[in-house]
């Protein structure tokens, strides 16, 4: 994930500034001179956007910023903290709509407004039961899976392959002679 890094310093009454883009790993190099620099990172991509003072003496100094994952950035936007805790926890349901935060993130829903009825639903298509949906734009760090069962007992669930082409996901299972067939989506995050 790339981000912007900016630095300013006032040395001997003269203000200097420099900026750069991080590489995909969050590494960056800023050309600076000896002095105390105030270094800050783009608030949308980093855990701590507050400026950090770096004292430069010689040719190098290291200032570390922690890059946010897409899920952490979403938590920070919705709950003012990137942590998997309190109302932002994966299994929390702060809007009491029966949909936990991880599912709200995975399907691009608003975790602070009732989203009941907005999750993908299984549909009958010919002799198949199908769940199909489009992954929200910019989604990363989520794995979508499908499973089916004829009785919902533990150990009875069978994986359903995703036959869609990104960003479309399609899970389909033949109904066959089953009087009862249930499908569910399994959402995982590292």
C-alpha cells in the first residue's frame, strides 16, 4: 500500500520541506539535512498520522509508520480506531441489525445503519441453488467461500467452488433430489 510522507524543518531561520511516496512495503527515502524534522504520513494509509519528530545527525534517520490494512482503515473510518475491539471488533454488531462488522466490511455495508436484507441471498436458478454477488470495489484481505448442507448438522457442510470471475462471485449447487438444501457464505479475514 503506497502512502505519502512529508517532512518540514526550520533550521537557522530557514524552513525546508520535502515529500515522497512510499513503496508498496511502506519504505521511503527523504532528502534532508542535519536538524530536527517533523515527519508526517498520509492519514488514510497509516496507523499513526500524527507527525513524528526525527533528529537527523549524519546521513540517516528512521521514522516508522504502520500501514493500515483495508479492514483497519475501514474500522478507523467507521469507529475512529483501527483496532479489532469494542464496536469495531469483527464479531461486533454496533447497529444491532444481526450483521457483524466483518460481514458489513466484506459486502460494503454501513456498520452504523441497519443493513438487514442487504446481504446476498440464495436464489433458485433451474435445478440449482445459487448465491451470486459483486465484491465491493477496492476490497482486499477478505476470502469469500460458499458451503451447502441438506440438514445443517455439524460436519454436514460441503464446500461450493466459486465459479465467478473477479469481482463477481458465484456459488452454485445442484438441488438434485434434496428436499431441503441450505447454502451459506463463509467470510474469512487473516
